[in-house]
């Protein structure tokens, strides 16, 4: 009877240790689907709004209106960035060996981007609209800050691709390569 108990105990320990060593999180194909669709939606909305704003600035001569439009654009982008972060958090960690690292670097980059947008909002708020020159200097500063945050976000997104393709048969890499939204994002770069 004792050898049977010992064997059962060993089997229970093996199952427990196997469960502890397994990778938890969202299945790679489901994670890629949620991630890619969220990123594609955010990217296309951001590009559309940025293009509309650039067109508006070229056709607008009233500094007060330009500032108001810029503030609206930044507020909308903050809301979109927060929605994107919420979607990424809801999507969870991909169930791959470096899934936590991928998830954490993505959340960190999204937070930095959000903070850059809030900083841009705070920079623009006190700027006088007495002349277009005042706004030009503020827009240059804001643009540099947002560009730097976008570069950080871009690096994080690139790292997801690099880390997921560390082996040619990685399920996450395959899911990212076959997802229609990821393919669309890759074609837009």
C-alpha cells in the first residue's frame, strides 16, 4: 500500500510542477487577434485625425481656432490611447515564454505615450493666441515630445515582433503573421 501512495504522491507532484511550469495567459492566436485589431483601429483613427488637423492648420489663420482645434485633437488622442491601453490590458498576456515581458513593455510604452499626450495638453493650455508665432513654438515642442513617445511605442511594438519570432515555429509569430489586421499594419509602415 505504501508504494502505491508514494507513486500517487509523486504523480501528484509531477502534475503540480508541470502546471507551475506551464505558460499561462491568452492563447497566441486569440492574443494576436485582439492585439492586432486594437492597434489597427487606433492607428487608422490617429492617422485620420492627424491628417485632418494638418489640413485644417493649412487653411486656418486664426490662432485661437488653431489652438482650440489642437486641444481637441490632443484630448481625442488621449481618449484613444486610453482605450487602446484598456483593450491591451483586457487582452492579457500572450501565453508564450516571454509573454509577460512583451505585455509589460507594451503597457510601459502605452503609459509613456499617454503621459506625453497629457504633457502636450499641459504645454499647450497656457500658450497665448496673440500670434501664430507663439503657437508655432509650442507645436514644435509638443511635436518633438509626441514623436519621442511614438518612437518608444514603436520600439515596443517592434520588440513584440522580434521576441515572438525568436524561433521560426513560434505560435505567436505565426498568429501575428497571419492576422489580417497585423498584415494591414505592416503594409502601412
